[in-house]
């Protein structure tokens, strides 16, 4: 089995798919996934729990929590990128 980080990287696309079923936009779904990954960074998975079950539990928890400033929303990032380019496309 791979490292924790490689396992998380494998699971994130499925987390995005599930989160998308809960939201109106992919941007909102990605914000939920971001909040779940923030929670994951703050704690280790329980030894008796599979990584996937643990991450999807955190995803469900993140769904019910409002966004935090630590995880800048994608809309904020896009807005700041747009402003830094003075509205010019990349």
C-alpha cells in the first residue's frame, strides 16, 4: 500500500464527485473538499479506520460546516487572480 499522501491523492477525485452531488456548482463542491482536507491535516486517521472511510466521513462533516478563511474559496482565488491581471485573460 502507498503512502498516506498518495492514498489521499487517489481518493480526492471521488470526493469531488460526491461533493458535486450535494451542490449547485463544482466550485462549491471543491470548497467542501478543501474544508475536508483541512480537517484531515489537523488529525491523523484512526488506526482501525480505512483512509477512504475516514476521508469521506470528514467530507460529510465539512459539508455541514461553513467555509473558513484558512481555505480560501475558489471564487476568492479567481477574483484575486482576475484583479491581479486587471481583467485580462491568461
